[in-house]
C-alpha cells in the first residue's frame, strides 16, 4: 500500500471514529458517511467493503498495534510462550484503554451478546495465528513423546475463548486502574499453561475461586 493509499485509509478510519463517538451512533450508510465527510465512495470501497469491515479492521488494528509493541522488546524472541502471552494481554488492554469509549460503545452498548460480536472476526483470525505459534513453541519445548504434545487447533480456540472472557471482564471492570483485570489475566494465563503442561488442579481451583468471588461481589 502506497503512502497516499495509507493516508486515505487512515482518513476514513479517523472519520468513522469521530462519527461514532461524536454522534453516538454509526453512520446509516456508506453514501451518507462519505457525503458528510467529503469522501469519494470509490475511495471508501478501495479499502473497505462495508461499514462492518471498518469495525473489523479497527479491532484487528488493536492486535497489530499490540504485536508491534511487544515484538520490539529485546527479549521477545527468547521469551517463553507464557511470557509472550502475558506481554500480549497486558499490552493489548493498554491499547484498548486508549480507545475505551469506542470499544464500550461497539461491544457493550451495541452488541451485548457474545454471538453478536461479529466485529471481532478479523481479531479472531490474527490472534489464533499468534496463539498457534505459541503452542507450536511450547510443543517444541516438551521433551516427552509427541503423544503428550497439545493440539494447536484445540488450544488456539481455547486461547480465543480466554481472550473473549478477558475482554468481557475488562468491559465490566470498575476497579482502580483495572487492577482486577490484571489479576484475571495472570490467573487465566497461569491456568492455561498449567493445562498445557497437564498439571491443572491447583490453578483451576485458584482461578475458579477468583471468578466466583467476582461473580458474587457484583450482585
């Protein structure tokens, strides 16, 4: 993508952000959106097939920004899969925090049910690819036979479910500095890697107690 095309794409995304946050509603149509923002429809369709595609791109962009940040760390390449996942989560939620108003509007105000989160399809694809890479690294580090290695498909899907849980938790978190989300990240990642290493009991109980405490304290 050339510089001018990249600039146009960023202009469209910026206009969309402003339209949603300023008017607290999504543009009714591509035509109206382009007219109000002095854009050519041809330029819009060069980069996006629909308004839904813009939302997918935005959430995928949160992943891209996160990965770019964590991959710049000096020890990233040599870090363990567990450390990489923790780094991803902590950084990802910092990125979301910078865009919390938009994320709240899109995921909580407009799409309260899990099955309505179609805007996360792009994020799902790239995150599962990232999780699969971590699982492959973990399997390579296992010294036992291939029969004790974990299914990349099953565990990458589990990691996606974990991310959805953490996003929902963060959306409802009212603790100072979102400290409860940090605890949820730590405990869920610990549980995930204990499951990966087939020693889950203690961490499952610990994580279960944390979830139960959070559930009962919300009523």
